[in-house]
C-alpha cells in the first residue's frame, strides 16, 4: 500500500532563517505531488505541484520554492522566512487524472 | 468569485439529526469531485469521491449537480464523532482546489 511521510511534525524558526521541509511517498511510481499551506482557521492554499521529476508548477508568488529531485521526493524550501509563512504545511500525492489526494500528517511551522 | 465556495457554518446539530452541506464551483470544466474531513490540527482525510450518479457510503450521501455547479454531502443520523470540518475539493487537470470548509458540531 502507499504511504506518505512528511517531516518534521512541528517547527519553530526565527524570521530570516532558511526552511526545508521534506516529503516522500512509498508504494507508487510517478505520483503527482503537491504542497499546500493552511493558515490558522483558513482553507487550503495550493503552493506548488509536480507531475514529474524536475517539473514544478508554482501557484502563488512568494518567497518559497519547491524541488523534486527524485520521483517520490518533494521538498519545500525558503531562503528567508517571513512571519506570514507561519502555517500548517501539507504534502499530498495522487496517481493523477481524476484520483483523490492523499495527505501527509503535515508540518506546523511557527515563524517567530 | 472564488473557484470553490462553502458555507463556513458552524452547523450545530443534535445527535441523530440529518445535516446537509453544499459546495459550489465556478469552473464548468471541472472533472472530479471529493469530500474530505479534517479534524482539529490534523491533515484532511478523504471521506468520499462524488460521482455523477450520486453515491452513498453508510450514513453519508454525496451528489453532483453539474447544471447548477455544486456538490452536496448529506449526513444522516449524526454522531458526536462526526464533529469536524468538511472540505470539498474540485479537480480540473492537475490541480485540486479546496473550499474553505464547513464546520459541523454534533451535540448530545
């Protein structure tokens, strides 16, 4: 069966510090991969998605970036965090087409 | 107009009640539709996919109305454990867009 791993679960970082969140999927090949952010009390905002290695689509211009160095690995990065980057970051995968998304457990990021 | 809209609620209902949520979408080319459940401070979990002919899973019934561009979720015989935020998700191409969610509180 397929599983998705996301880490860390919680993170507290100072403003201006770098960020790297990692997500890996097991049990499937060539998944579509996604990064969402959920601000407190808000809906899910799509940040990036990828349909293949090295292919990244950005949905919202911001100081975040994403990379997909391997088929089942998706990384979210920032060079300098802002207070507004605080939120619940969720990685997700699906097989593509009209299939549903499956989420990792999420990373709760607090920028202080 | 937002791509996907939901009534934020909260819907406060007694145990055993029937409750229904709607979710409207703006893109008529949308191809697939889903309902997710999200518990407080947790990741969303797939509740059910929504098929053109409508589908049922136990106490939950989902329906799609393409003409009016909305999907619905009906929960019968509400349980305390149904208390959560219910998110609709609409897919077109590679993107899946979520509504902001509807809060359901079931009370004894």
